[in-house]
C-alpha cells in the first residue's frame, strides 16, 4: 500500500512540473507574438509585411542613376539577382518606371544573431553594363510564413529588354513570363541554384538566344513553346516538363531526373545516370556525350542521326529513325520500330528488336554499300528483325543469343550465314527447312544487292517470314 502511495505522489509532481513548463512556454509565446522584436532567451518573434521599392542605383564612382533611365538609354546588358531564399520574378506591371520590388510576407521565430538578417544592396557597373541586386531574406529558426519575392517590374509598353537575366539562389523559385500581361523578350536566362528550387517559364516567356538552368532538385517546367538559340539543363533529380522546343542545340545532364519533353527541333544531347526520359519527335541528331547507366529513354520519330555509344543498362526505344543509328549497350534493350538508314546496334545481353523499312530513295543513282548496312550484334541477347522494303546489305551476328527474322518472300533477298554450331532454320512462303551451317539461300527473285549475313557461334538461329 505504501509503494502505491509513493508512485502516485511521484506522478503528481511530474504532471505538475509538465503543467508549469507548458504554462511558462505559453506565457513566453504570448509575449513574443504580442511584442515582435522582444528577445527572450535569445529568440524573438519576426513579423514583416511590407514592400521595398528600389528605383535608383549608384555605380562604382558613387554616381547615382535612375534605374528606368539606364534601361531607356540602353546602358544595361546584364541584370544579376543574388538571393538566399527569396523567390525571383520578372514581369510587366502597371507602372511608368522600371524598378525592383522586394515584397515580404514573413513571420516566424528568429535567433538574436539573425534578428536583422534581412538586407539588400544594389549596384551598377558602367564598365560591364551590369545591374546587381543582392537580397538576403530573413533567416528563421521556426517559420510560420515565408513568401519573400524579388520582382523586376517592367512597364507594359516595355517589350524588348534585350538583357541577360541571371539568378543565383540557394533555394528560391524563379518565374519568368507567367503573368498574363507579360510581353517582354530576354536575350538570355541563367538560373543557378544550390538547393531545391522551382523554375517556371510561363505562357508568355520569350528568351531569344540562350537558356541555362542549373537546378539540383525541385521542378523545371516550360508552360510555353520555347524558341531560343541554346538550351542547357543540368540537374541531379529535378522533375522536368517542357512544351515544344526549337533550338540549335538542347543539352540535358542529369543524375536521376524524371524528364518529359515534347517535340524538339534541333540537336538533342543527353547524359543520365538513371531515371526516365520521354521525348516526342526530334528534328535533328540524338546523341549522348557521356556515359548513360540505367536511364531509360523513349523517343518518337528522329529525323537525324542517333549516336548512343555508352549506354550500360538503358532501355532505348525509338518509334522511327530516319538517319544513321549507332547504339551500344551492355544489358539494355534496344527497340526501333521503323529504321530507314544505316543502323549498327551492339549489345552484350540485351534484346534488339528492329523493323527495317528502308526508303528506296536512299539509293537512287545506283546502289551504294555505304547507305546499305544493317549491323546487329549481341553476345547472349535476342535479335528480332522485321523487313518491309529492304534494299540494303545486312549483317546479323550473335555468339549465343537467338535471332528471329520476319520478312516477305517477295523482297528479293539472298541470305548468307556462318553458324559454327547451329545452322539457321529458314521458313519462308516458298520453302521451309534447315540448311547447312554455312551457305547461301535465295528468296524471291534473284538479286545480289540484298543480303543478310547471319553468324551464330553456339546459339539458336531461326528465320521466319511474313509472306
């Protein structure tokens, strides 16, 4: 009985202590909220709701300028905005002046050393014709609301800025051309982010020469068709979504992003360690300048060359290829649903699935062997090849995989084969049967132009037709 009484006494004092602590915290919280700026134990409540207008700037010689006069006289080539956590926007507004706004709606708990952490500085270099704005958003210990935004405000009638707009941020978002009244055109746009950030090109974004986006994570989204000179995107894992792109070169470097891009008019070069890349039609070359590990890529029609020599475990799917193809992968599958040119595909253990539908206009003026090579090689994978209109010379090589060929008996083909262990099984609309390990087999009308060479060291080789 005495032990139970002691236990109840201990619990009573514990609950009493908790009540006192909660009461003290409530009192401290009330004081902080009712008296912003008052410090208790080195912390205070931060509350900022205001807008700072910046209309003037001084150069390196302390000469003062009106910002809109610098723009009007064409003395600004670069606008450089640097911030830690503030969002950055450029947009047309109902104003007669070009100016910067710093719009803050920030509340939270701040430590004494960061009590006055919000600050900004603006400068102009007449030598480099650069306008620099540095903004440090409040550094909060506990955030209730943090929506600070830096805005370069342009009047509605100011259309062609012809400036290079550069944003350097730790984790702020960047929005360009998202306002319905935006009509301006930038010369170039560059965004460099240290941490997760979102970059939005709105429905009215116009960047005529170059776009460079370096965003580790977050989201990169183009809501509008982009017409520019160069587009470069570098990201570790950002979610990337774009509309149609027209550029001389498009380069994507990613560690593991999810990428969904509409049609690209221009050359597309990508490098990816992992992730999924989906692209519409490409009018230009598709290349990979660096190693691709396990990133799967799916592309529509490519009117150009496909050069992918360093894919390790990537699955590559191309709807139609109207140009030279040179693809090498270790264990990934390669699927080309319509190939109309020179094609060389090599894999160690992946499956090769190709439909050859060659355009006869490729060999007008006489047969050229340079234009007539289909070379598919695998060590242990499977090769499936379908022929529609074949006017080319074809080489199919495997060491231990399986080859399945489907073709029409009226295609005027000559098959030559060299199979060390297993002879191919030929099945056409005319004749079915096994042949010797080495030899030549003619299907349809006689022709020496169209030749399939099959080499199989120790695997199974079979050929069937669609006649």
